[in-house]
C-alpha cells in the first residue's frame, strides 16, 4: 500500500447504534440500531443541558457504526488504500461542536496508535512519518469534520490534515430537518415517523443544526419572500405551544439561535491551504425538496404536501445545500452522473467508493472522474 496517512471515517446522523451503559446487565439496552431497534422514546436529551440524557437512569453512548451503511466503504478503504482506516463513532443526537471535540480526541488517539506502530515496525519502503490524518465524512459527518478542522484546529490544520472528503453533506441543511420537528411529520431522514420520534427530535441539537439556510428553502405562501426559520414566530403555532408547555417559553428559540450560530460558522470557507485538499461528492437523480411554503393565515402551516421538488438531489439533500464553493474547481472537467439511489445509500455506491479510493491513490482515473455523483 503506497498511501501512508491514516484515514478516519465519520458517519452521518442516525449512523451509529445508541446503547444505555447504565445497567450491569444490558442485553436489551440498545435503543437505536438503524433497522431492528428504534426506541425514540428513550433517547431524549435534557431540555436544560443537551449534553446529557433526559432520563436519570440512562447513560446512552454510541456503540458502533450502522454496518449496512458503512461496512462496505470502510473495508474498501482498508483494502485499497490503507489498513489504518478507522471509524469514528459519535452520538449523532448531540451538538456537532461537541462531536467535533470528540473527533479531535480520536484523531490524537489514532495518531499515537499509528506512530507507535510505525516506530515498532519501520516500513521497508520510504514512507513519510504518519503525522497527519485524512478525514472522510458522510452526511452530517462532514459538518463535524468542518467544525473540527476550521474551529478546533484553526491555524494548525495545515500540519494535521492531509485530505478531506465529504459525501452528501448538507452544508446548508435539509428541509427534512424542518419536517422532522413538525406535528404530523412523515419521516425522519428517510424513516417512517412516529410520535415518539418527533418528540425526541425536538430535543436533539443535531437535528436543529441541519435546518436549511439557503435563501428560498422556506417562503411565505402569498409573497414568496424568504421566511426566517431561525425565528420561532415563523413556525406553526401548535408546535410552539407544545414546546413551551413541555420545555418552557425560551427553549425553542434558544435551540434555533444556537442552530443559526452553528450554520453561520459552518458555511464559512476553508482556509486556502485546506481548500485545495478538500473534495466532495453529492447525489442527484432523486426527487428532493427544494422549497416549501408557509401559510401565515393558517397558523404558519408548512405545506410539505405541496413542496417544490426536483431531481437535483439525493432524496434528502438538495444541491442548493450540498454544492459548496469548491465546485468552481471542478467545472471544466467534470459532469454529473445521476443516481437512482438515496442519501443513506451513497457510501455503498461503487462509483462513490471508486472516486474516493482514486483520491488517495492519485490514480489517473481521478482526472476524468465526475465530481457530481
């Protein structure tokens, strides 16, 4: 294997199992596994401190990444690029800034591990000392990566990061996050909605930090003017009433304020020295919400049943969100490939995996490969 730097893969929202580590015998304490277990009623966060669980008898931690989404791409990177490919598993319910702090700790652990191995088993070929990592993130994992690189590493990023690759990352959010908070929500990023799901999602900073921020994601039904969804008065009256009754008058606006602050920061460009090492892929070909109207005459009802949609997205993330400033670098040599698949399936797509492998192997294939997947 010619590539020497370790790779850390960061999963997306709902991308890890969640397990209660409080009891001694916890055979049935996995609350979320992506398919078999979805105990939304047990994964609420505190309305006062969103770093701890709501129930006093629970300490919920991420257990492992969801295998059917991430096993294939991690194994591909281990086989084709470097055996030093690691999965960073985090609690996707919580503030992405908190997750980025955990990622920072994990990066240091990985570097200690591979550097120790390097010293104990010096390579026969002339490889550089592994003093950097590369980061690959799917969906919300790309936001965790960006916060870590831009706000935690800051001026040290050039010395710590080799490459950054993100897959279907909602840099400007997703309309699915709006729907997940509303009464009568149909799904939570592709999953069938339940009342317990909606109640849980309203306590999760990770959901609020995915609210859409492109200009006309949400508009007034009558004037077509953009609606500021980071102001609670723009939301459905019945939602505001429920949240105030359950969590207090200031809770909802505090969550929105925090999400706005996070979104403003996450949309700032990487520094030039990092920008040139940053690559991304995103999906098109699936019907994806681009705009939803709000009816102020009906208590600010969001009309998702009449949402504007097109095939410029992956079913969850529209290109209004996923296409970042780096697209300018790709415009002359790349063209789109349409995928019929969905957002969660992108890490399993062969073309996505081939593209990412080619980035690390410096293959000639990269020169002609499409950047828009």
